């Protein structure tokens, strides 16, 4: 069982999308179930509708899944598990105020030590607990032994038990913390493989401790993916436009190209340009580099351009707002200048827009007038010869206005290549 567990707190980050892609690939390769778990327990940070946005993004990228779960539906189980840990003396109620804890943190800071909970409430008796009306958190007892696990990319991982704090598993509002909800949900849903970003690697020993304390013995296989860096070598954040999958789509980067690039990033692949279906044949997690990968927008532009060339003509036409095969073929001509469908759409829209020119308006008007009385020409050379002879225009005074007449632009692909694709639309083009 594989799972992708996003939080509905913002737009899908490309790092999260990469995690979803890899989970989907591995689940498909191994004929395992793949589920989506919306981690919505943190009510204060949830944004209404973002859960739907997440599922819509996965659909756009062709990432299929077996079921969708909402973490908040498991609240009763989280409470039961916390109660069980307290009954087994593996967790305890903590009545420390935030002010008292802040004082402890300040003292650790002054002593230049990592903060660890003092254990002040560790030995509160059952009677004291029953007689106390104050609100409390629940903390898990720190481990007595080291926590170890194996990571597909990083190898054997060993965390000293003394370095793991008696951390909070249930807040005062009786909602679970991230690690407690995540660890117990993975138990409930029978997750056997966890692929996620390496920023979660410090959470893994805590989640392992929770499950072990509950007596859960099933082994989980881990893969923590190295972070993605931005152009200045820092971890990509939500402030980086390119970090948003939605932003990339809005800019005209195709889902196929984004999948290609994110799978290629920091990976050894047999070819540079490939589809998700092809990646299913050869993808291996062990080929992912241990080092952070740097996001290169120019590389993505190149890959996007190659996928535009590969896509079916009709499908490409639809993606830029048209329906004809020839418009799809025309769009591919513009990969000489453009790298995204948004850029190409601007070029095609300009072809069908009214034509004007600051430099050649008079000559353009002459050609427009002649065109309105011209017969239909199958071949571009015949069309060009007719307009040239009728107008008497030569050299750039003819060719520049002619290009503007047909495309609305002074430069671009060869008109001899463009004409066969637009000749049936000329009455809509010449305005």
C-alpha cells in the first residue's frame, strides 16, 4: 500500500507533485493499492476548497488512485490510540503552560543546548490527573533505545533515543499533532511504503516510536526524496512562482512535460524525453541521487517544447482553444520561437486578430484591398505572385506587410510553411 498525504493548506507544490508521481509509479509497478489521504486535522490552516484542487491537479496529471481518505474522519481512533498509550504508561498528561515551556526553551538557548522537555509532568499520578481540572496535552514517553530504519536512497538510518524528546501527540484541544495522526493513520490504512520529501526524515523516528509504542509490528519501507533547490541554491518555497504546479500549468507548461522533468530531476533515466507510461517500464527509486536537485526553468522549457512537438495535432489545437488539425500543426511550427502553449496561443490568436502596423500600414492596406477581390489559391507561390503583381510592391515593402497580413507579426516561421495550414481560414485572418 502506497499513499500520498497532502494538506489542504495551499496550492500543490512541485515537490509534493513529484512525491505523488513517484508513489503512483511504484504502486503501479508493484501492483499495489495507492491511496490519497487529505491531512486536514489542522483546522486553523486548512483552506476551503484546496482538497478539491489537489484532486483536480492529480487528475490533470493522470495520477490515478484507489481511494481518498480524510484524516479528520479518524479523530475517534486518534483519541483511542492516545488513551491506550496512557493506559500502558507509554504516554502521559502534561499540564505545563506555554509560558513555562517557553521559559525552558529560553534556558536551553542560553545554555546553547537543544531544547528537551524537562519531564516535569512525567510522574503525575492517576489520582492527580483525575483531581486536576486544568487542560492538558498528551506526550509520548521518549524511547529507551535507538530508533533505526532503512531508507531506499539514504541507506541505514540510526537515531539516538536520547535525542528524541517526549513530544506532544495530542494538543489541548484534543486534536492530534501531525506526527501522531500520520503514524496512526498509516497503521489504520495498512501503508507499507512511504515515499516523501527528506524534510520529513526527522519525523520518521517519531512516527516509528508511536507505532512501536502501540505494539504495531508491521515494517514500513521508507524513501525520503532530496529537496529541490531554486535558481539561487535555496530550498524552493511557496514564495517561488515556479514551485506551484498550478502556476506552471497556467503558464502553458504541459502536464506531460512537467511529469517528465520532475521524474528526470536528480535521476538516472535511459532517455531524456519520455511519457509517464514509458517511465513505468524502467523507473527505480534507487537511481535517485542523494544530493538536492536544482530546478532549471530553461530545462523545463526545452522539455515542454519537445512534448509540444510530440502531442497529437488535434489535442494540441484543443489545448490552445481551437479545434482544427491544421491549427495543431501550425502551433508546432511556432516551437521555433515558443516553448509553452500559452506563448503559442498568443501567436495563433494574433493571426486571427485585426491586422495593423506602425511601419507598413499603407502597404498593408493595399494588400488587404487586393485580397478581398483575390481568388482562392492552393499554392503559396501563386498567392504571393498574385498579390505582388497587383500591388506593385517589392522587397521588404511587400514581404513585411505580407507577413503581417497573414500572421500579425513581422517575424516568425517561413510563410511557405504557414500558408498551407491557414489557407482555408484566410477570410477569418485578413481583417
